[in-house]
C-alpha cells in the first residue's frame, strides 16, 4: 500500500491534497501542520485580499517573535534524534523463524543502543528505523506481514507481533538508560514523566520497523499521527525492499520520517552496478512521490512533499564505484585505504555513489525518466536536489568509516563485500539544522571487541525550528481583519455616494444660477404687461386678450407638465437608489431642487417668447403673451405647491 486511501467511506469524492504551491508566500508557517494560506482559505472564509493581510501580519510577527507566547506566534526548537540500524546479522542466526533477538545477543544489543543514545544526547523526539528485523527469506516473504494488514485483519502471523514487541521493549530500555531529556524552561518533571515512551504505534513491513519515541510530557503537543508503507521489491511486493513512513505535527511543524531498505547490488560489473544504482534512485523517487498519508483529524491527504521537515534514514545500499586504474582487488584496496591512517576513509568519498549523485556535478549515469503518477519527465539530478546529507562543518562525505559489510563476530570488515556507506541519513527542510552525524562502531563499544550485526548503526541530531500559531488568536486576528475590511468598504461606498450626490448638487446649483439670470427681465416684463392691460378701454378687447392669453397658457402648461412628468420620474428613480444606499436627506433636497429647476425652465421659456415679441414691436401680441405670463405667475404658486405635495406622496408610497 503505497499511500493512504483518497476517499472517505461511502463517498467517491476525493479528499483535498495539501501542497506548498498555493500561490501565497507563507514563509513556512503552518497551523496544525497545514500551510497557513491553505488553513485560512479552508477554515476562515476570508477573501484573497484579507488572507494576504492576515499572512502579512503573522509573518511580520513571526520575524520579530521571541520564544514567548504572548502573540499569535511562539517560536520553539525541537531537538530531533535519528538512529538507523540494519540488524539482519542478528536475526540470520535464527534459521527456524529468522526473527527477533537471540538471547545471547540481547545484552550486546542493549549496550550498542545505550551508546548510540549517549551519542545522540537528550532529544525531544527520537526516531528509530530498523531493517531486517526478520530474515529476508522466501518463506518469510510469503507471509507478507505488515502493520496495515495486522490492523485490518486484527490477527497476526506466528512470531511477527512478538518480534515487533520484543524490539520495542529493547529500544525503550536502551533509550531510558541514557540521559533523560530536560523539560521546558522553568518546569521540572519527575523521572517517569521525562522517560521516553512510544508515540503512535510501530510501523512495520516485513523486515522494516519504524518507531517514534518522545518524553511523556511532550505527548500533549504531538498530534495527527499517520503511517504509510511502500513495498518496492519487483516480484511479490512483500516488502523485502521498500519503505515505511510516519508523520505527525509538533508545535505546528509537520514532520515526516521514512525508513527505507533499497535494492542491493547483485554484481560487481560496472554495467550491472549502474543498473542497480538507477533502480535505487527510482526507489528514492517513489518514496518522495508515491507515499501519502490520510489525516483523520482534518480529512486531508498529505504527500511527503507537503511536510516542512522530512527525514529519510535506512539502508540505501549505495556502494563504491570501482576504480579502473587499480590492479589489486578493489575490496582489499578499500580496506587498506580505510585502515592505513586515521580518517583514511575520506579518500573514498569521491567513489561513493550517493556523494556523486548529490554533488554539485552529477555523474553521467543520470538520465531522464518519467515520474509515475505525474506524467512529467525529470532528471535524477532535479529530483535528488530535494535531498541533502547532514554534513557538519562543510564536509564532502560521511564523517565516519563505511558501515558495511562487517565480519560477524569480527572485528573488521568481511571479505565477501567491498566496504561501503550503505547506511545513511538524508533530510529535506529549510527549518532543520544538522548538529551531529556519525556512526557507532560496535567493536569500540563491545568487550571483547566484536560485531553483533554486519552493519554499524548511524545516527544524526537536528535542531528543527517550529513556529507555533495559536488557532484561537489567529481566529481573532482573522475577525479583526475582516471587520477592518468591511469598514473600509463601507466608508469607500459612502464616500463614493457622497461624492456623486455632491456633484449632482453642484450641477443643480449651476442650473439655478442660469435660470435666475433673466430674473430682472421677468420682473420688468410683468410690470409692463400689467400697465398695458390696465390701459385697455374696451372691456371686450380686455376679455378677448385674457381668453387668448389663457389658451396660450394652457398650451404652455401641457408642454411643461409633459416635461415635468418625464424628468420627475427619472428623479424619483434616482431618489430610490439613493435611499437604498442611505442618502434619505439628500433625496428630499434633490426632489425640491428638481421642482425649482423645472419652474425656472418653464418661466425662462415663457420669458424668451415674450422678449422675442417685444423685440418685434408687436404690442398686441406682447400684451397677449404678457397677460398669459401674468396669469401663469399667479397660478404657478398654487400649482407648484400641489405638484410638490403629489411628488412627496409618490415618494412616500414608493
């Protein structure tokens, strides 16, 4: 099973997959193991602009945050120790079952583990990866035991649970016999509370076993444990070669650990050795691209690349490249070089396959091939750039002698194989700083000097920076940013509406000024009309003039009312829009302004006709029009008031 299931029970909908390529720069910040931008997008309902604002404030606080936990962020450092050991040489002596520890070897194994823990030092997390806890025989391979199968079937094959339980017990004994981890600053714990305990459960597949240990007081800070397995042997997929993995979240930092046992070299020929190397590189690639975890906490799928602190340990089976200019046996040459002087093994760094592939100038053996499941053609160089070995002080190779193949009981190397650095530790993280990297030579620990396994264990120690984010305080910050965003939008809308209304008021004032321009002429024409009408002697002429002026007045009012109805309708619709945005007071003022505007336009039109008649010298026509205008001026006030009341009632009904 290379990855977890991608769907929930009873549903065909695929679960969302976590990625660090969402488009926003989070500077490696996580919330419960989820990238900060993904967390804000899924759980807060903020829009993209608000997410940017929250991320910016959190990043700014993180850059300035001390180790205190007064704000949203709190900076911590996780001390992580890794231990990898191929114990096949121990179990191979038990041909009846090929599993577990021989009673005679248990004391020696405990001594080696105790010395390894002492080398690592006090750590918050210790991850142990073992290979070949059972013999890699065909009969054992057919049994196909794994932690996934056992958990599903709720049953176990004979011997395997006992083997796993035995190794967990031995590991706990070795860990707790070393220096106890210290608690947080300012706190003291009893020795039992600082003792290492197993976190989660052992992850095992055939001969692979991966266990996570931490002090008891730290259990409340670790969450979301997940496990996965990936068999990589080409035939029956038993897991004789493959990887097991686990993940968890500590102080909001996502961790992923992989324990692998890659393909071995089957021949010393250059052609077959190159073929086996490419197979191992493909298996490393499979670990990166095909192993995925399903979180039962947030129902998301986490590929290996979704974690911010990734560690790979195990038996990589990387070998030394044979030199063509050596006349003697290459195994003898390597052994002599190692033992010729102190640190003589450094002369073999340039021949190590992994050092060559991870170096600045990859070897010609690299070629393009297709990543399964992604449909992309990449080179091994591009893929291997994800990994680096935890060299300290700028070294160019493993700072310890080759760990394989040792003579059992030895001491020294076996003549059956060329010595090689098969057991390695790799990591991929911008937040991890390697502090220790070495091997524990069994012959220097055990007395008399001898080896219990044909591999020496390797260890590494890291400081991993963790930036804890308080979800409650992050929620408060998100609500604050959302409130500020809403207030900004509201003020912007009000300013836009106010600006639009102010522009309309200025336009109305300009129209009013244009209408009041001929006010003096209107007054003069009214007085002249009154004087001329009063001079008429004949009552019949006066009645005829008044009748004609009345007819003219009616025609003017018909035209004026038609225009007034059209413009007032537009004004009412505009007032409705203004009322919906909160401009009620401005709407009333605008309605009055429209009435004044229409009155001014009607009077101006009548005045224009009167003035034209007066310029032509047509006294009788002037008298007729002025009489109509006078009557209009008298009726205007009562008619204007009625129209205003009608418009007010219309506005109220709307």
